[in-house]
C-alpha cells in the first residue's frame, strides 16, 4: 500500500462520503477504490465551494474534503480556500506537489508557504512514515477550536512510496469541548442581568456548536432580543417574537433600532469583525464575547468581558447561573419588536407586491418564499444584490437553513455552496439565488450538477447589468455601457444538460417554481432564469440609526 492509498483509508475512517475533486491527483482513484465517491467539477474553485457547503451543513460531524492537482490545480483553488477562510469554514484540501527536491526552485508552486495566510494550518507529508499523523492532525484542527480550512500537500514522489505502517491502527480525530471558567460565566451573568437594554448578537459559532436551542432558551428566559450576523443567519428562528433579523451590510429596521440603543451586546459565536458585509457595533455599549478560542478576542473592538469555551456548554452554564440568580423580570420587548417589523415591512410592501414586468427582484423573492416549505428548505445567495435583497427578508426557520456568507464576496461562490449543501442534506430542498454576473464565474458547473444528479434549483435573476457597479465606474458606464451584460442562461443550462426555463411574467412564477422544486426533489437540477429589472436598492438602516457599514 502506498501513501496515497493510506490517506484514502484514513479519510474513510473519518467518515468521508465524497471527494470533491478536479484531476489529476492520485488520491482520487485511491478513494474511489474503497467506496468514497468522487465529485468531479469543472473548476477547482467550485469543488472547493462544494466542500465548503458540505461542511457548513455537516457542522463538523463530517468534513468536506477536496483533492486538486499539483501546480496549476493548487493555484486555481486559491480563491475558494480564501473565501472559506474568511468565513471560517472547516474543510480539508489535499493537493499534490512537484517532487520534494524541486519545491524551492522557481517557478514550481509550493502550496504550503503560499496557503499559510488563508488556512488554519498548511502542512506537508514530507515522508511516508508521517502520513497518518498528518491526516490525524488535520482532522483534529478541523474539528476543534476556531473553524477554518486546512491544507495537506503530498509531493508526488512521496505519495507513490510504500506506506510503512498499519492503516487499521488509524483512529478518527475527536472533538474536544470544554466549559468556560465559572468565574467568567458568573461575571457575564452579572453584567447581563444589570443591563437595561441588552441585545444578543449571534454568529456562525452558534451553528457549529449546535447551540440554537440554548440560545432560544436564554433569550426567552431574560426577554433579550436577538440579531444574527450574515454568517450566523439560521442561528435563531426568524419567526420568533424576539428575533430582530439580520444585522449586516443589508439589515432590518428592527435590528438597527435595537442594536443602536443597546447598553450591552452579547456576542455568541460572533467574531465582532470589522470586515466586508459587517455592520458597526454601538460605541456606547458594553461588549461581551463567548467564543471557542481566543483568536477573535480584542481584535477590532474593546471587549469588556469574555468567556472562552464551547458555546453550547457555556450557554448551559449561563442558564444555570441565571436560575441561581433569580433575576427580576425585564420589560418584555416583544410588542416593540413586532411594531418595528410591521413598520419595516410596510416600507417594502410595494416592491414585494409589484407584479409588473420586467419583474422586481423583491417580488420574485417573496413569491419564492411563498412557494416553499421554509422548514424543509436550504437557501443561499450569491454575491452582490442577490445577497442584499434576499438576506434581510428570507425567514430562517428551525428546520430550514439559510447559508449566509460574505466576509469575502466572490461572484459565483453560492452555486458550489448549494451543491455541497444538497449532498450533505439530500432530503432537503436546496435553492441557489444568483445574478447574471455570477453565471459568468460559475455557470459551466451547471453540468456538474447534471452529471452527478445534484438536485438543486438555481434561480437566476437576470437584469442584464452588473447591478451597483455604475457608481464605481461612472465614466465607463456612460461612454461604453461597461456594466451591460447579455446571455440566454436557460439555453446555456439546457446545453449543459440541466432542465431550464425562462420566466418573464408574474403569472408564470408559481408553476415554474413548482416544476423546479419537483425536479430537484427527484435529484434533477433545475434552472429558472427570471427576467428582472435593475433595482439597486437594499434594506439598510445603519446610517439612520447612527451606525456604519464596515469594509
């Protein structure tokens, strides 16, 4: 048995179902021989995105794994890994490399030093005897601490050599969890109970720790409103009377109103980052963080207090401490939250009700929400206005899931994310909402879904322009219409083996959605190209409440 085969056996022991890959890499065939299915994409970036989406839904119980070629394959994969690192997603990238004695010779690409800035760890299997040790180390990092991608590089002359150990001795990496310091927990509760206008700021860490149930219990026990970050959308049910909705670049009026007036913001699994798609925290509020590692503490904001530990365990400690404190009832904010939601939706109701053609993107999103079972649906957006117009209004429910992303904002990323999510949760309906600009970045991978029977419904909002770019290049737009796009994307989908149709009128929407959902439920991908009009307006109340969008 050579080292490539030993890696495959270790992956099998770790529960790997799929190997997202672009040839060639000897690990692909080694995995196929022992029952790990290869999912071959059309680009390296998309297979990285698929592993990313898979890992987000598997929540560290299973890990997305990618294999790409040495040299150009590792080079092409860089963007996808960078996106995963920005959003702190745990997945494993296996890349080949040139022979070990050529890695320091120009222009041979050495992935390890080049990927260190965008991975949790980038390591090399330098000799056959450390093969399983490096795989075990990789999975230990993927399952513990702050999430992020890990890269392992295997030089071609090492992979082909005989593995000297016993692959049956490999034991999967475990997840290790710890409680917070009891004194830190007690101080958190003291501050929380003393606050008059606390708000919970829930991030993706709630999802990875599977602590939504305890988050709901804490919010209800103390009558605390909850907002979610873009990456943390789905951490708290948005039909709950204490839900403020998403607090990001695109946001809700209730979130901005309550956060701006908060005297304490409790960040649960939230990095408090000053980064793209984030919204600023109020200057006068005490900030408290609960995180599973120290990496994001005191990073961008002065934090008054923190607890480091597994979020679900820490929330259990917090709830026990609250019970012992016998707190006085806090005024119930639910009537004010309900009124704020009604005020907000009244400001957008005309757009959602507008049936004129070309269609309003808001009308399309509203009709799509009405067509699906929100408890059985996973949805993601693409970069730009599909994100900004969907994220504030899509109501995440306990059984459903909204894949929010955007600390890096790569066009086309959502397509692979949706494919990976469907493979992780095959019984759920999975929907990808993208714009026509994103099709140019990822559209060839429509064929990947057809070939692998990945039943995702993709909704393309085709408005014929790169929405919002005019302000960045006004002269180019005025003189040469540099923001104009064209294409028949339903025809493209059909040419790539995907059932596709173009929708132009409101009266066509409901039936088209049902056809798409029925096809996806039968493991057949479906594309709905919907002709929309440019509407570069998003729900953003930051400035109104003295807050900022962060870049």
